[in-house]
C-alpha cells in the first residue's frame, strides 16, 4: 500500500496522477493498488487540506467524469451485446 512517495502525501500523488492522465477514480485506484473509496476520500477531503489549487483541478475532472459515466456505461453495455451477438453467430 502506498502512503508517502518522495516526501509527498498520497493525496497529492493521486491528484497529480488524475490531472496528468485525466483519469477516473477507478483507474487511479487500480494504478496505485488501493480502493476506490480511499482514492475518492484522498482527492476530495485530504487534498483540499493539503493543496487547494490541485484540489480544484481534480474536482473539475471528477465532475466531468461523473457527468459522462452514463455514456461510458451505455457504451460498455452496447459492446457487450455486440460481442455476444458475434459469439453466437460464430457458434451457429
């Protein structure tokens, strides 16, 4: 588990990663091997205390991701059914 890296707090490292990669909480959690709830708490609560400017940048990205999540979910479902259709046509 990652807590402090090169003298920086975890929330700062996570915030920088999210900003640099325009990443979702899920992607950041997977990258650093910690839970989504830990990432979310770090970048919404702890980061505000440590680095307000970074907090507001991360907040914009998280709000954008939240507004787009229904589109990503719909796209994933569409791809799932396309794969199922292709698999069933190959089996016939």
